[in-house]
């Protein structure tokens, strides 16, 4: 969220006393705090009190690999999403508002389409006998089907597609708030387009990239459907492993512990990012 | 603590009230549950007046949550037999009331104190005729990537089947499969690991074979039956077909136990079993059912392929379920 956007919000109306906040607090407590505490408790009490679930998770190479895979996928997806989203967001930010709102509508529409449907569509496109491979083989470009599915490539393609709107939306907000005159000024001072991008546009859009990137990264960490369908077992992500622990092994203690570790790591990353962005913003404002 | 957590879950899942004239049946969805609804639930409702609400898919985590929370909304659940044996040991199941469910004609391989057979099936070797030149005749062929190149598809979840296939392919005689030599099985599976595409549901296995995405694979015989019926160009080998079963269980604390037992009697009756087998291609667990079925359907059942048939050992699996599963998923993730 940019500084400008924050200032644009109308002055908050503070309710008299806490009573106005009570429904919201109860809601958050009941549906967010209690379940997380229950999760934590279960992870240290099931099947017996103690930290054995955490010891099992942290001491086993398999789980370590799944954790690594989870962060690797989330990282790759975030980077690719930023790279794809930036030009789109820039185009949306500078094009006439009427046209931009139509394109916005199209992007939002994809978010409203069922996730499973979209993932299955990618399966049909990406598989060895799928549309893409058949077309490439038919055109004589390749003679063996490319491995586009059941691996990191498949997961990345499918997830970037799903994550794009979450990156584009905050980025457009940030880019629109940048005064176009700064770029013109840079050009007048003799900066090449590349230099203007690197030294003016990119630094100014960092808050939007950071906000969208964090959202995409955190959402990717917990993704289940897309990696399960487009990935292979050797890129298994944590959500799928937790599902196995809960549904197949009925080992709820271990599943809870895995979920809690993911939560803690995610929150730590969030805190780190807040610090970094806060620091950068302070420098940029000086 | 367990109770609070499970209670929240079960509370959210609660769908049906306990009423004497209705009950909830849960199965795996898709064509199987459709066939169960048509063959069992609808005639049962017509004759008894008890309404059968359908829920699904079966989810062992959900089932355990309900029982832990003492808020059980499922009355009859279709589960895999090795799970049922393990669940009975863990005290999750009601005993079957054999005063209400006639036992005499039930295949003893697939029924015990806490479960009656739902249907039984065989894992068979199926292939796409366009993608495989020649016939694949044995499980060993699935491990011969030189002679038979292409992707092969296996069942993704830890369950009886794939481990046994690997051992048979490696030359272990059928009567020496148990206790399972896991080291040997995983070593054999390692040799084709990069050529395996996993299927996690029946529809997926059909799609993989029918499209040629996988050249061949280990499929449930009912799914191959459906592919053949649809005219797909598939071949099937019953050589060393591996039987396993689904069973019907009543979760501990089910609210409509009496109705559930009556439903089980109808589902396992010769007529109920015959109708379901005809619709699904899976085999009946009532020995009298075949007399009520058309001869050409009987011919396609696992019963017609007992030569070289191997019964997967459900008791062994029930006992070692967790240990094998832990290793299975660790190996997959490697």
C-alpha cells in the first residue's frame, strides 16, 4: 500500500468506547484465534503431550525436503508473477481509464472462475498428449513431447496464472500514483528509457511489488489443488503432505505441527518484509 | 482439546438430523456412488420408507473427527477394507448386527464383525492399444522400459497393490508376498520412478489410459470395464489380478444405527449386489448374486479370472498401514 493511498483514506471514525468493536473482535477470536490455538495445542498433545511431533518433522529428511519444495515453489511463483504482472500493470496504469476498466474486468473475471476448472484446463493444455505438445510436434518444432506437467514447470505455470490478479491489482494502484512527470523529467535530464525505469519507476513501484509479492508468496505457501494436480510427487508441497497426514495416516498431531511450523515461518517472513519495506520507504522519502 | 477441535469441524460438517425415517450413506462419489444409489438406496427407500441421504466423498480424517467429537452424521460409510480392519481395532466402528444382516451367503473374505462387503474388485493391467505395440502380459512388463517405453500409471495413495506389483515383477512368487519386503519393492520401483504418472482417482486413471498420456497402468477392473463399454481402444490383462475390497461400516455413535443395519441387509442382498455389479463391473460379495445376473456380465467379473488371481492381504495391511504409508509418502516425495 503506498503512502498516497493511505493518506487518501478518509479520517477513521473512532467509535465511542470498545463496544462498537466487540462483534469484530468476537468474530476474529472465534474464527481465527481459537482455531490456531487449537491447532497449536493439538500439535503438542496428540498422541501424547510433548514435542515429539516437532522433533519428527524437523529431524526427518523427507519433511525437510517438502518444506524446501514449498518455499522453492512459492519463491519461483512469486518472481515469475512479478515479471509477468509488471508490464500488464504498467499498461493498465497508463492506458485510457475506459479501456483499462474493461481489461480490469477481464482480469477479475478470471478470478471468479472456479479454481479447479482452471487447473484442469491447464492439465489438458500441458500434458504430453495435450494441446501445446501436439501443436509443437505438429509444427515440427519438437519431436518428443516437452515435460510440462507433473513437475515444477507445470506447478509454476498453473500457479502464476492464478496469482496474477493478486499481483496486478496492488501494482496498478502504486503505478497510478506515480507522477508521470518524474519520468519525463528523467528523460529531459538525459536518462535512457532503461535508466529511467531502473532509477525512477522501479524504486517508486517497490511498495506495490512488495505488497503484491507478499500476498502471492504467502498464498502460494498454502496452495493445495494446483500443485497436487499439476505437480509431481517429487515436488510435493506442504499442504498436500498435511492432507496425507490428516486423511490417510489420521495423524492429526503431526499434521497440526506441520501446519503450525508453516504459520510461524510465514509470519516471520511477513515481519521481515514489513521491516524491509518500511526501511526502504523511509530512505526513498528522504 | 481434541474434542473442541474435532467438535468445531464436526459441527461445521453436520448435515443431517437424527430421525428415525432417514439415514446418511457416504461413499466415493462418481459412477460408483451413482450405482450404489440406484442399486441399493432407491429400492431400499421404496420398500422400507427410510430416506437415504447421500454424502461424500469418503474422508477418513472427517470420519475420525466426527467420532472423536461424538457428533457422527454418517450412518453407513463405504471404506477400503484395510482401513476398516484398522479402524475397528482403534474402536471407531460399531459391530454389525448380524441378526438384522443375513450373513450366510456373504463371501467370508470380505466380511467380519465390524464390516460387511460392499463390492470387491481386482487391480488389472490395462493399456492403450494405440500407445503400446504388442501385448503387455504381466506386471513385469510395466518395469521393462526398454521393451515398453512410455509413461506408466499407478495408484497414488498408500494402499494394497503397488508394493505387491513391484514384488511380483521382481520375481517374488505369489504365495511368498507376505510379509512384504519393502526394501526390495522400493528398489524395484526406483527403476521406473521417473516414468510413473500417479493417478489419485478412478476418473483420472481412465483419462490417462484413454488419452494415451500413460501407455499402460494398474487400474481398477470396473474402470477398465467402463472404458471398454465406452468404446475406448484399451487392452486388459487379468494375469495375476489382485483382489481388494471396499466394505460398508457403521461409525461408532452413528445416530441411525437401526436404519443403517437394515440398509446393510438390502445392500448385501443377492439382488442389491447383482444390480450393483451389473452397473459397475465390480464383483458381488454375496455368493448368490451371480444367479441373478446376465451371463455376459458374469464373464467380465474378477470371479471369472480366479486363475492366477491373488488376494491382497487386508489383515497384513491393516496391521502395517501406518508404517508402510509413512515410508510410501517419503519415497514418493524423494
